[in-house]
């Protein structure tokens, strides 16, 4: 449950020290706009984990996700002054991350490379010694979810990831993706159906 | 609420996006409908599965360092380009700034002027004005051979050695080094400072006026109480030479529009003419008349003030 709370909360990042929690996103943005590098570091600490998770869900490559996360924050730093007043920082960052990931995916498509999940390491369970059944099940489930996500088309994957893993509202998803609410509802519904078909046995277990 | 309506809203209900009124109706329906409740449990079961999803991702320690370096580098380059473009743009609308180059040039000019003044002063001291020098250099001394050649033969033949009065005047001047120095100092330091010479012409004029001033002082110092004839041979020849020079300088000053110089030279000219027209052995009344005019008109002061 603790990990769940960490995953679902964008504002309370593990590792982010108490001082950072006392800074509102608006304050951090204002300070970072003035050139306060420490404020931007706090923004990074607060949002780097959800951003890298989101990107990883989209691109399915660990190293690439790290590189694209860096790129996301660099772009965010450059465009911080363009962040309109009242806009939610997490939504804005997810929007940048989505664009960065999409650019990367298009680039890879041009180079005729298939987008594959790097789950070989996850599947390689033999060298990890005896593990509890639940742990094995979790590892297997991780692979299944990862593969199921990779099987979704881009739009469904983005919507599903933002809603299920990052608890974004429909409005926020619409803002991040640029989709209309009806479209994203449809995509989300279809993504759920597809995912259910794949992970259904695990749910019943 | 019917089951179809509930199932249609169930997804929004699970997502927390159903309107409040619909959410209340769905909640009430789920209590009474086992099928719909089972569907709801499937959704919540999926949510739990997704919540257990662990990507096994960690933020590398080096990531922030890389991001920070890139952002700092970008900020610096942006500042450079902004500064460069601003300077370029501002340069289009600003007057040229001389700054260091201008002040350096001014400093060089000032040093050069100071060196020039020192050089000219030293040069003057090495070649003092004739009136302040030794016997040979004294304008009151007999003219040199060159001067004699330019003088009319009548004057030349009638030119005696320097008169006792002139010698006395000369001696009295040469015996008053302090006073002479003071005059020279006034001339060099205040009235005829080299720094005031803007060109060669002005320097010639100043030199000419200085000599004329000496001549007039010499005339003013002549003792003319007796009715004896006074030997003014030297003064006469000097006056002729200065008269020719004066005419040329006055015309030049007039042509150049230097009216103060022209005025001074114009005031000086009648005296030079009168002196030049004196006989070698001038009657004392004639000399006295000139002396009186020199004193009354304060021509010497006028020459000094120039």
C-alpha cells in the first residue's frame, strides 16, 4: 500500500525531503523562473519518478526512458516561463513527456525498428534464487502488464497510462493529450477491455 | 437505476469521474444488484493489479547532474546570445562610444602638448630673444652683416657703432637680469605662452610683437630731457625691419580674419613708421614726442595684453 500511495501521488515523491514538500509547485515554478536552480532541483525530485514511469510505459525501454526524462526536464526548464498561471505543473510536465516520447517513437519508426519491451531482464528469474510465490507472481504480472501495454496503440496506451497509473482526471488527460473527452473515454474503455483480456486470469487468481 | 445504466456509468464511477447524482445512484444500485457488484469488483481487482505494477525503475543519481548541467549550459548560452543580440541591436541606435580609445588619445595629446611646451621653452632659453641675450644677439646691438646688406647704403654708411644711450639702455637691461627675466617670464608664461600659439603665423606675430615691444620700451627709456640730438640709428633700423614685417603680418591677419592681431599690428604700425623715419641723430623733441605717444597710448601694454 505504501508503494501504491507513492505511485499514485505526484506530490509526495519518495526521496523528496521534507523541505521540498513545503514548497508548492507554484512557488517552485516562480523561483525556478527567476533562475533558482535549487527550486528546479526540487521540481525534478518531485516529478522525475512519475515522468520516467510514464515515459517508460510509452516507449518500453529503460535507458531510453532515462534519456527522455532528462530531455523532458531540460525542455521544461527552457519553457518554464511559458507555463501559464494556474496551470497544473504535473499536467504540463506530462504533456512535455508525452511529446518527447512520441518524437522518439516516430524517430524509431522511421528507422524501421520495432518498439519492443525490454522485459528479458524481468523474465530472467533463474539467477535470483528462490522467491516467494507472490514475488514470482508479481514479476510475471509485471511482464504481462508491460506486454499488454505495448500491445495497445499509442493513443490508448497514453490515455490508459495517465488514467490508471497516474490517476489523472479526464480533463487533465485531455489537456495532456489534446484529445476530446469523448475520444479519450472511448480510448480508455477500449484499452481497459484489451488489458482485461490479457490480465484477466491474474485478476481471477 | 437499471443495470444497463449502471454498467454504462460504472467505468466513470470507478474513475471517480461520474457526476455526484449518478455516483449516488450507482452506489445504491451496487448494493442491491449482485451482477453489477461483481462487475464493479472486477474493475477494482484490475485496479489492484495495476497498482502492483512495478516497473523497477530508479532515478539514476547522475540524472539530476546531467539535467542541471544542460540547463545551466543552456541558460548561459541564452544569456550570451541575448546579450550579443542586445548589444548588436543597441549598437544600431547608439552613438559611437569612444570610451577608452578616446581618453587614451586625449592623454597622448596632453602629454605631447606638455612635451612640446617644455621643448619650446628649452629652445627659447637656448636661443633667447635678442633683447635678452648677449651683445651679439641684442637687437639693440649693431646690425649684422646680413642686415647691413639689406639696408640702404646711405643708412649703412651712416650707421655708427651703438650709441652710448642705446648701450646704456642695453646695459641697463642686461644689468637687470631679474627684471628682464620677469618680463620674459611674463611674455613666455602669460602673454606669449607657446601653448597659445595655434600655428606658425601666430607664433611669428607673437615674436614680432615681442620685438616691437622691446623696441618701444627702448624708445620709452631714452633720456630726452636735453635738447641734444639723440642717436637712434639702431632703433631706426630695427623699426624699419619690424615695419616691413608688421605690414606683412597685418595683411595676413586681415586675410585670415584675425582681427585682434590685425588691430594690435595696426596700432603698432604708426609708431614703427615714426621711428623708422627718424634721422640717425634724431632731435630730442621728436624722440620725446614719440616717447609721449608711447606712454599715452599705452601701446606697450596693448602689445603685452595681446
